[in-house]
């Protein structure tokens, strides 16, 4: 789920924005190899129930923030989802209502929780990266719009397609300020794929359980083999020494 206040790009009138987008598909390992959260995990995703969106790390952090408000301030942020009947919130005490900025107690508590959230001291230890994630990396470039050499043609196009708009601009800015009015109220955004391919990052176990069992069994068999061989060699050595002792004992007795 995109969050404009976290992942957005900024622009302003008088600019043409070229945004190149590149797709990246990431697969992470959990269990013995690391920590990640599966997309179907909804205990830390308050956005799933009202919007039916998958888990993301930022959604989990926002959920953690809302939970802390309910736990500490006994109220919830009305700008964020809150439903006590879902598994996200039904295990904590129900909020008394939305946080009110007219209540000084609420304001002080919200400020304290927001400060902890901003400096990352809020306890959100289970907000791991998703095990499967598709991200779009963007590159933005800007230039003036429309170009000074193109403004007359641009005004002619507006006059042809929407003369009422041009008339309003002239009334507000003056006939001699049409160029300034155009650059102050228009922008252009071009969004395109940087390339018609995508990049995949996949974590693969370099030493899995099967490999461990195979190596352990091989090493165990090798050491057992050496131990057995050593035992038989010691027995053979003992028999050889016994035979040698008996032979020498018989040889040293005088003949009758």
C-alpha cells in the first residue's frame, strides 16, 4: 500500500517532470535465516480490513503507532484506521474515542508518542520487512515548463481548447502576464518504465538443513569408520604381541 507522505515525489507548477520507474521483486527468507513477515499476516496490518491491502513494513509501523496511542493515551488517531473488533486491536483495551486536540491531556500524550515514533524508540520489534515485496524505484528529472519558446504556442492551444480558462487567467493576472500565469498554474508529468525488464533479488540458503544433515552424516560415518578400523588394528596388534610373547616363551625353554 503506498503512503504519499512517505514514498511520494514532490513537484510544482512551471515544471515538466520525467519520472522513470524500475520494478524490483524481492524474496526474503525467514525462520533460521532471518526475520520477515508473510503478506497474509494481518495481526500488524490495520489497513487490511478496511482496504484489503497486503502487509508492508510501513503499514506495520503505522499500526504500531496507533496501538501505542490506544494503549498509552486511551484514544485513537482518527486519520488512521481503527476497528476494535479486528485481531489487530481486540487484544488491547478499547479506546475511549478519537484523540482530541482540544484536550490538553490528549495533546501531551500524542506529542510524546509521536516523538518516540519519530526517533524510533517506539517498541515495534515485530515490524519486519515482508518476505515477498514488489517495489518501484523511481528517478525524477525536471525542467521548465512550458519553455519560453513554446509559450505562445501553448497559449494558442489553450485558447482553442478552453478559451474560458485563458480568459480567467487574463482577468486574474492581466493580459501582459499571461506567460507568468501559464508557468504559475501548469505542470507536466511523464511517467514511464526505465526499461522493459525488472530485477529480482532472492535470498537463497547457502547451507540448508538437508546439507547440514548430509555433511553431519558423512562426518559421522567417517569418524565411525576410523574408530572401527582403529579398534580392529588394536586387536590385531594385541594378538600379534600375544603370539610373539608365546613364541619367545616357548623358544627360551630348554629342550628335554
